C-alpha cells in the first residue's frame, strides 16, 4: 500500500510583516516534525519569500507562494512570475484559493493555466477547490466539485497529477469559525480523490494528497486528520501564531 505523507500547510494571506515572518520561523525552528512523518508548509506573500527561504534554510519547512501568474515573464504589471519563484528557491504554490476566485475573478480556465505554469517551472501546485454555501445547498454539489477538479487538471499528465496537492475548502467554512463536520470534510475530500481516479487511475488517486481547509484549529484538527481521505490541512487563521501552527504540525507525531 502506498502511504501518503500528511501535509500540514499554513496560508498567511495578506498578514504579518517581514520581521514577524522571520520571527515565526525562528520560533518554529527545531520544533517541526520529521518530514518522513509529516511535511509542513507555510504559504506567504512574495514580499516575504526571500527572507523566509533564508531563515528556513536547512529545515524541512516547505515555503510556498500564495499565488502566481500563468505566464513566465512579460508585460504583466504587478504579477508574480512562476519562473522567478522557482529561481529564488520556492517549491510550491497555492493556486485557485477561494479568495482569488472571489476577489480577483479567477476562473477554472485561469486556474488551469496557472497549474500548467507551475509544472512548467517545477513548482508543485496546491490547488484549492472551493464550495460556496449556496452551491452546497443546491443539488449540484458533486458536479461542482468534480468540474473544478476536472477543469483545473485539463491536459495535466498522470505523472504530473501524482505530485499535486488538492485542498477541499468550502468557502462557507473559511475564516467563519464554522468548520465543516468531519463527515462533510471527508465527503468533499473523497469526492476529489474519486474524481482524480476517474480522470487518471486509482494509482494516481492514491498518491495525490487531499487537504481540508476551513477554520481548522488545534481543537478540531484531530478528528479531521483521522479521516481516511484527508491527508492534511490548509489553515489560515490558525497558522498565524507559531505555537498554534506547531500544534497542528505535530498532531501526527
Ligand atoms: C484558508 O484560507 O485557506 C483557510 C482555510 O482559512 P481559515 O483557516 O482561516 O478558515
């Protein structure tokens, strides 16, 4: 049986300062789990990444960008180049977070282009699959999740697909303090994995790591991480303080 290594990721969004980011890394240094047992990741603003890479050098912490553009370079004022992210040493990038979809009008098509841009530049994409309350309450829940995964992975090979991380993030649970029940979280993650199996194979689906995100904290992470199809979490609020991030990171030790 192929064992998936759990992945605990924090997403700082547009919070903290460079100094606070560096202090955070100093605080967690030496306290992270063995990466063979649990991989850990922090996604931050491009403004912080260079200092964070320097501070985390030699540690197992994965440093991710929160977003990137779908072109490598050119006349795209204000955008973040995936090529430059790779050159600076960043290895992972979040793509299609619900806040990007909501405030920056990112469509499935744009997200698919960004997934291709990530692979073209040796970045591992952490693809977010959103689900709003109105969609959840409509009868089309399954087709909505399936279509987001299918569209994000258009023309992605099975070799590439194996390496991706997908986060199920019902946006009604993000920053709301309202976590999905463990059954709801497991069902969303299961749906994502089945979609990957249908698109590729069971072998690929067994390797893809599927995370749950939405008001995860050190009190509810236990039950969430115990679910069969949930391989880790993507935490916003709970990742902003070193001690609460460390609690999440070390749950499975
Ligand atoms: C997120 O933004 O990915 C997230 C899950 O946020 P929070 O944990 O704050 O709900």
